[in-house]
């Protein structure tokens, strides 16, 4: 019994030692792949990339900013910060300095979107963003405002945002049902609401078959030759039998409405 107890205690000790050894080995393996991010600010891109590559890291230049302190072409900021522990293969994102501001911001307000973009890019600047807004009394595709403003100083990024006028969205209405109403009163309603009268056609009368007329006159009766009646004309008293657009459809302000009458 005592020998069995000793064996069990020894086996338990061996299991605990094995688990501790495995945990320590795993910890060493994980932390053995970590490195501290080096300081890159002030370095040239080639030098900075070589520095991170020696530690098994990668580098990407994602932004460019003006800076009166950092010379043009040098690294001016980085993420993660120097000293941060990261795994090998991690990507360090940096921003590059454009040096002091040497470009004048042009005044593009009042210009078209295309002309403003050409003016901006000709000076070595870029468009950051563009927003459109409707403005009463101002034609579409015209620059209303810009940021930074003209001749601004202490620029951070070589980009300009524009606010441009957009074409006004036409008002829409739901087409009412005019079927069964006189053409004259409907025309006045359309004019009062700012719409136009379109095409007006007269519905053809129902045809009467010649055979039916002949049989009604008797077998010995010879049908008289048909005479062509003059085409009917629409009058204010004509009654609407169909319309286009149909009732319930959307129609823009000032649009034309066509009818068929009888």
C-alpha cells in the first residue's frame, strides 16, 4: 500500500513538472518572436525600411504631411510607437514629411468642379473630399466653399476639400384620376397647378358590321355604299376616357398630360 502511494505521488509530481515545462516552453516560443519597434522619426525611408527589416518587421508609408521641423522626405510619425512590443512580421505605418509649406492655396470658389480640380492639381495639390448641396439661385456644378481657404498658411496636408452645388431635384406629384371629367375643366386644373396639356385624341366610335345592317334591311335590300364621316374633334365638353400618365403614377412638375376623349 505504501509503495502504491509513493508511486502515485511520484507520477503526480512528474505530470506537474511536465506541464510547467510545457508552459515555459510555450511562453519562451511566443515571446521569443516578439521585438521592440525601433524609432524611425527623422530617418530617410530607405534607412527606416532597412531598420525594420533587420527586426523582421515591415513598413508602409501611408500619409504625407507638411512639417516645418522634419526635413522633406524624412519620416515624421509612426505607429506603433517606438518601444512597443510586436510580433515579427508586423507592419509599421509611417507618415512622410513634405517639408515646410511652399504652395499657395488657390481660390476656386465660383469655378466649375472640373476647372477647380485642374487648378488644384496644377499646383501639386490633391482633392481630399467633395460634397454636393442644393442651393437656390446658384447654378449646378459650381464651387461654393473650400477648405483650406485661399492663401491659407500653416497647412498640414496637401489636400483641399470642396463644397459644390448640385442640380435641384424636381418636385414630383401623384397623378390624379381625370377619367369621366370634361376636358375643359381638367385643362384649367392642369394650368393652375403648373402642368401642360399634352396630346388629345378622340376615341374611334364602335364599328357596325355591314352584314348586320344588310340583314336588318331584308334579303332584297342592297346596302348603300359607306360614306366616310369627318374625323371628330375634341372640345372642352369632350369626356375623358383614358389618360397618360395613369392615375397613381408619379409625375414631375411642369410635365405634359395626354388624354383620350369621346
